């Protein structure tokens, strides 16, 4: 398949997912769209020839006919929250932190929610844009939760008093179970292996910071951001592997 | 008025009629519309319509293996779709007769003026 067509399919999937369209309906449409693009390609037709010059306008037309499934949206958000929470706990374990202040206990869940809203908005708004514009949209939007998280960390360092103490084994067990649960969501060996590699990269970045004693908020927040973005990549990976490979 | 705007009200009936000729998949349906003369019609437009027609229970789809490899969705009419098509044909016949009468009358008025 031509690169431009592949890009159309992937961006359409992300856009429809962030708009809360039922996953089965997305799969069903994209199967037909892919077939249509392949057939059209033989006659020299591009994605723009088939689906019009504005993929976003086309997506909106599709959504209007599909109807949105809020239940499916909830499933997507629940998985994201679980993932972010799991990554947060494992990061705390790597950091050697097992005591939490009230500022952290209230601030980090709020920060997680802002991260989620920002990431979903960034994905939705940056769909069908490319180059500098796409970078600016994603960068601009993710700066908001990034600054909020830094704010929580600064407040905690200045005024935080630890009130909740968890033992290291508890932190790693809870975090580990959540992440393993997410990885087990994949139904194929390839999906499981790829998500494990991705997890290794995610926590690898944090382990490296810890091992090389790279101090400072910038490093910490950077590693946290890499983990959250990685989680989204992992979740969309299952969808990008052809169904036949997943089932096999 | 743009052709696409005029088409809005009648394209559903045309698609139902093509599907009635025999089971079709998306690309095939778009090619048939093109062959019948709807060249300016953007091919992708059929999918939102097909989704809507299926939601309204006028058409149904079955997955079949294609020669190209992956499975393909083939559409056929439901009983309700057959009824809707018959109704559409009646409405269209009435409409086209009326419109033709008005247009032809307009032509004769022009001639009288000359």
C-alpha cells in the first residue's frame, strides 16, 4: 500500500477513536477503506481522489452516520487511567520513593486526568496535520499537563509532608500487576512481545536517569512524559498489526 | 444548484437499485455508479450512506473471502430495502414526470416569446 494511503488509514483510526466511535465500527469501515484504496491504487487514484481533499470533513461525515459509543470511550479511558497509574507506581519504585504527601495524593491524580485530556485532545487536533504544525499542536497542548505536574512536584518539595507510606514490594506489585494486565490484553505473541519491548524502553529511560543520577525536574518529567506517550503508542499498536497476524 | 446537492435526495435510491442487481462490495458499487454516469461523485461518499442504510435496516452485509486476499463486505437488500426501493421508484417517476412537464412548458414559453 502507498505510504500516503497507509497514513490516511492510521490517522483516520486515531481520529475516530478519540471521537469515541465504537471500535468494531472503526474496524469495519477501515477494512472497506483499505480495500477501496488498494483497488483505487491500481488505477492510479490517491486517498484524496477517493475520500476528498479534507479527511477531517470526511471523518465528521462518517461519525454522523456511525453514532458514537460512549461505553467504548469509557473502556478506552479506563485502560488509559490504569496504564498511567501503573506506570506512575513503577516509576516511583525505580525512584526509590514509597512515601506520599497529601499534595502528591491529590495533585498526581488530577495531573493524570489533565494528561489524559491533553493527550486525547492533542491526538484528535493533530490528526490530518503534518510537519511543523502537528509538532506545534502536540507540543503546545502537552505543555499544560507538563507544567501542572512540575507545579505539583515543586509544591510537594516545598510544603509536602508524607502521610502515606507504602512498602516497596507493595508499590512494585500493584504497579506490576496493572502493567501486566494491560500487556495481557494483547491476544498475540507479537503484540505481547512488542509491548514488553516498549515497556522496557519506557522504564529504561527512567532507570537510566536513576543510574546516572541525572538530577532535576526536567529529566523526571521528561521520562514521565515518554512513558505516557509510549503507553498510547502501545495501545494503538494492537490496532496497527493486521488482524491475521494478531490472531495467528 | 450544484449536482452534488441535487443528488443528496436521490443517491440512496440509486444505491439501493444497484445493490438489487446483485451483491456488491464498496469499490464495485462506486465503479458502477461511475459507469452509470455519476463521474463527479466522490467515491468515498458511499460509505457513510452504506452505514446509514444498514442502520436503517434497508441493506445487510456479509463478509466473504476475496480473490485479493482479505475478507470483503458484500451488501444485499433486506425485505425493507426492497419495499423502500419500490417506494422510491414510484416517488421518482412522479417527480421526474412533474419536473419534465414544468421544464418542457418553460421551453414552449420561450419559443412563444420568439
